[in-house]
C-alpha cells in the first residue's frame, strides 16, 4: 500500500527522519520507566 515493492527495508518506518524516531523512542521509554517507578512507589 505504501508503494514499496521490496519487503526488506530494515530501517525505521520513516528512514529520512531516523534521528527523530530514535529520540522519540528513547523519550517514550524513559517516560514509561518514570511512570512505572512512580506507580510502584520507588520514586
């Protein structure tokens, strides 16, 4: 559906913005860890 015919792209979903994808991924993971620690009462 996206117009790609080869099914073997190993990069992020939007490879032109790979650095933003990485930053967003780290930020979401950090937020999840902080939320989990707050819920567990460890922070």
